[in-house]
C-alpha cells in the first residue's frame, strides 16, 4: 500500500496527492439517507450491495441507517468484510468449488450468512459443505429474470426449493430463504420506459418462481434483488421485499446517464478521482489519472463541472480537450486540479487501497477520514 502520501484528517482538499479516490461525504450521506428513507417509506428491506464499495466502514453506516445487512458477490469479499466486523452478509451469487464452499460453510459458523443457488448439484454441494462444518446458512434460489446469466428457469424454482428444504435443520444446514431475482442487464437501459418494461418482465418471472415454489408446498419468505437502475419500478410491482441496490451511494457517470425514474430519489455524484494536470499541449491537457485510477468498461469519466472531454491516454494518463461547443471555457493550467466522475464505480473502487473522505465539498473542504477498502482485490 502507498503510505508515503497518505492524507490526514484536517488536511485541506487541495493538499490531497493525486491521483486519489475521494468521497464527498456530504453527498454520500444524502444518498445513503435518501435510499434508506425510500425503502422505509415503501415497506421494503434494504440490503445494499457492498461489491460496489468493498468497505466495512460504509457497510456499518448503511446498517446504522436501517439496512438489514449487505450483499457481496464473492466469498473472499464476505470473508474480508466479516473479518472487519460485518456480521450479516448475503453472497448473492453461486459458489460451486468444494474448497471455496468449505470456506463459505466455515464463515456461516461465525456470522449470519446467506448464499444463492441455481442448480440441484449446487444445492447438494452446499449441503455437503455445511454438513461437514456443522453450520447453517440461508439459501436463496436464483431465477433468471431476463439477463440470461445465472439463475434457473422460473418453473424450476419449486424443485430447487424442495432440494434446499430436504437439507433443512436440524438434520441439515440449509434454511430456505426465498428467491434471488436480479436483472443486471436492465439497470443501464437508458430510457425510463424500457427499464420499466424490463422490470415488469422480471417481476412476472419472479411471480412465476413464487408460484412454482407454492405449488411445491413451500412458503417463499422473500424475493430479493433490484439495482440502482430499476429499484423504483421493482418496488412498484410489489414483488420484491428486499432491495440490493449498491451504486446509488456513489452514483457513477454511467448511472447518471440513465433517464430519471419517476418516484425514485435523485442521487448525487459522491465518488471522484482527484487528478492534476501534468502536461499541456496547444489544444489539450494531460492529467495524471489513466485507467489504473478509474475503470473504463462503462466509458470515460465525466470531467466534473468543466467543459472538457476525457479521452483515455493509457495506464497513467488522461487527455482533456475542450468540448466542441465549449463557450467561455479554457484548458486547465499545469498543476491545476481536475475532478473526474468515474464511468463505473465498482471496478474503479477495486483499483484503490483507500478512500480519502472529504467534508465540506471538493472546492474548500477538508479531509475528514481515510477509510480502508478492505475487500479491494477480493475477486475470488
Ligand atoms: C446480484 C446483484 N444485486 C445487486 C446489484 C447492485 O446493483 P447496482 O450497483 O447497479 O445498484 C448487483 C450489481 O451488479 C448485483 O450483481
């Protein structure tokens, strides 16, 4: 870890070395409260996805604001957050490897843990692992609700739930918890109407899964899912009882490009990469943040409050040019600070060891804290 340039609480924002991953704490807190209030007022639980922030400090803030716990996507993420004190975690993903399942089962002996399954073999492997460890785990049957990624067909949900229930305590260690229904591909559909249609399609498949489980004589306690792009529509359907949205907290450029959904809160950008101009040409400026500082899978970062476009200049460089229609703007000078709004927050966070957390705004604020990103690099 880079310790030489670590900022200290009270340092002015201007002194933060670049490139740095910076959280605007005031904006993040407003996003956190807005989502918590949305869930409360709509009578649904919130279990935000911590794959996005990978931070125990942020998970604790979300739980203090009413979240039921957090989701993660990977076993190692669950281990890292549990080691940092988070004790209610849902791995919203399938785990098949025996050695990894042994780790899942061991973790389930220490904290309240849940996991998703989408195959009979997956259920049997999980059941064997928890039996060997003598632990108990909550199990969601994942149904493919439109992405075409993981998830069983809705009609198979009842059969899978039966398998889970056949390993119920006290003889087994699997507690059937409900249906995992997340439509990843729907989240970034730009138009509100197409996102709403995708959400309604997902809702109809989740209802079909509930019916299949009911026909098997099993009660379905919960449907969990939803992301930042669809949660407003998902809640309107009445199907989901728990929301897993994650990105709302930081609000990356890609999500901000979505048309707003009626009734859903508007979230602010709260995650930035602070960069600095290191070179100037006649018609361009070069900043010290390339794609080792922010992910480009969802497109380039937005240059915050400047009429500048960012182009990838390689691992350590970003090239700034004036917008074609820029009116009175000029290129930034050598040494000037430029704030970037990452295209995609999750993989951007995974590039950094720490958040530099700022209170009082990016212009004149101060460093309030430095938070470790405990699950950074936990991709297995
Ligand atoms: C299963 C699952 N649930 C919830 C989310 C959260 O979505 P978002 O960060 O887009 O709000 C994701 C993100 O990829 C996910 O994979």
